[in-house]
C-alpha cells in the first residue's frame, strides 16, 4: 500500500450556524459531525491524520477525546491561529510534512455523510491515473452554496469558482466541489505557496490549487460521487437537521434489522451510542440518547425520553423522562414520571404516574404508584408508597436521606422529614408527617386527631 495521510479541516467558526459551539462539534445522533468525518477517513486507511483546529480548538480537541480513543487514530492536532481560508488551513500542516513524499487526502470537517467507500474510490482513481490532484465532485440539482467545477474554455484543465465569485452563467453549472481532494504531497505545497486571496472574501482558497496545478502542467482530474447526498456540506442548521434526519433513519433501519420494533421511525430519535436488544418495541414519539443500554422485550413509549440509562429486560416506560438511572428487570414506569440521575430501580418495581425519583435506591417489588417525590431515599424491598408521599429531603442547606425498610406500608400523603429512618414491616398512617425514626414492625401515626363539633346554625 502506498503512503497516505490526511488533513482534516476543522478550524472554521461556522458563522452560518449562528452558534457559540464550533460548527464541527454540532451533534448528529449523539456524535459531533467531525467524528463521522474522522471515521470515514480512518476507514480509508490513512496512517496519520492531521486535524487543523482553530476557532475554540481546545473544545474541539476535548470533544474528540471524549468520543474516540485518539491514541488509536493517529491524530495530530495542528493549530491555525488566524482563519484565513481553507488553503491557509492546509498550509499550517506543511512543516509537519516537510519530508513526506506520499499522497495527502484533504477533507473538510463538515461532511458527515461522507463514506470510507467513496474516499477509497477517490484514492484508487488518484493512484491509477497517477494524478497530481484528484477532486471529488458531484452533480446537484440545486448547486447553490457550493463551489462550481468549471472546464476552462481553452480546453485546458478545470478550476473551481466559489458561488460568490461566479458569474451568473457559471452559477448555472451544477457540477460542484465536494470539499475532498487527494494530492501528491509535493505538488500540494507547491500550489499552496501560489494561492493568493484574490476573491470576494479575501481568503486563501484551497480550491485555487486546482487551477494552479493545471497551469503547472500537472494532471488534475475529478471523480464524481454516485450519491450526491453523501457530500452534503453542513453550513447552517437547516442542513444539519436534514442530515440528522437522514442519519437517524439509517440508524433506525439498522436497529429494525437487528430485531427491534420501531413503530413509527419518523417520530423516533435514537443515538448511535444506544444499544437495544431484540424484541424490544419502541412506540411513537420516543427519544433514546447517550450511553444507553436497553435489554430485550422492553416496551418503551409512546413518548419515552431516555438518556444515559441502563435498562434491563422486560421494562416498560410510558411517556416519561429517565436520565442517568439503572432500571432492573420488569420495572414499569409512567405515564408522566421523571427519574433523575443516580437512581437505581430494582426488579419489578412500579413507578406510576406523576412521580419524581432522584438519587434513590428502590428495592425489588416496591410500588411508588402515584404522585410521589422520592429524593435521596433508600426504599427496601416490597415497600408500598401511598399516593402523594413526599420525602422532604432538603432543609435549605443539606440534602438529607430517608430510609424505609423492607415490607413497610406507607399510607397516602405521608411526609418524611429527612433525615429519618423507618424500620422493616412498619406501617405509616396516611397523612402522617414523620419527623422521627420508626422502629421495625410498629405503626406510626403523626397527624392531628379529628374533632367533631356542633356547627353554628346559619340565621
Ligand atoms: C467549501 C469550498 C467549496 C465546496 C464546499 C463543499 C473553499 C474555498 N470552498 O466551501 O468549493 O463546494 O466547501 O462543502 O474551500 N476551514 C478552516 N480554516 C479556515 C477556513 C475554513 O479550517 O480558515 C475549514 C472549515 O472548518 C470547514 C472547511 O474548512 O470544515 C470548509 O469551510 P467552509 O467555510 O464550510 O467552506 P464552504 O463555504 O462550505
Ligand atoms: Ca462547508
């Protein structure tokens, strides 16, 4: 195999995104768009990958570290301090490649649909035709926003003209530049030295290398993609959402084929990082994100929102929000409940409607069926929590713990003024305000006794 390295451009701000987040970090199905590009480049077999970062470069590096095992990817970060254009971005890598003789794949960081297969086609053609530069292009029905690939009128070679620099006639051309190139290293840097910022944006355009190399008598050719959507560049949020819908659908199709039923794919959003076992059914309107693992035979939705959770087999979640929680086998949640981070819900527990559970451990078989708040609590096995029960966990300074032993029955509308500990097999009378520990096996009633008085007669 020949020598191949890549340069990935990710220094731009992405002004058209109108965002404080650098463009290449905008997420698509749980991954920054740049990660898709990197994965495609890695598939193409580059042994070293120079990633040019600039605008909020530290953030870009950190996000990549969180998404990929970087030591395995041969990545080296190169800084572009002043953002003077794509040509100037590539120039920053010149010193790193001083003695390098092979070929260089240059890829823009905003092309998340690009595949390793297409990159390979480009590279193979580049080798076969022994080109100085091979440019990836595509034909678009609506080419607006892209640089157009133009045959020079003297029949000698091609050039690329950006939309804003193009004449009305040139704008009608629908062969566009994808933003992916394969160069011979020495020709690339020779051409780059000749690029001048003589365009509307006063930037050093990498695309000018196309004409420059032609004029130097080098062989410059194009490879056209089979599928134009593959090189959709993301410049604004409209494009981001379109691509995200497309990638989401691909992910859902993959899950369907592994035995997960997704009743209504257009209304379902699942990150790539989510793993789901077979015979789980996902009903409409559900969103499953992050590092989530879901077992077999679960029924999720309609309208389940699940993020960073471990969910075992046979769990049912209807119209509820669950974040950062572990949910054991056979648990039923919802409708309309909220389970927050740090919660462990044991086997066959029922969390019913309008309940909030935060940073709590709920033992096997326990029922929290209606309208309860359980925070910083340890509930044992087979506890029954009556409707409207509240753990009063916050005293204004500290979060305090409530403990309820196995088999205890808590009547409706009880309040636990934490810290408080209830033993096993106790009974808490309905509407009690429990301020002191209750020993195992005892009945506690803490409410005002009912009085019956004569009514004053109306006159
Ligand atoms: C670019 C191409 C255009 C092509 C289109 C394909 C140029 C001049 N134009 O336009 O022909 O049709 O992509 O999507 O190349 N970047 C840097 N440093 C800079 C400037 C840009 O790293 O100083 C990076 C950006 O982060 C981005 C990439 O280069 O990843 C492309 O920049 P962008 O501004 O998106 O170029 P387009 O206007 O889309
Ligand atoms: Ca772009």
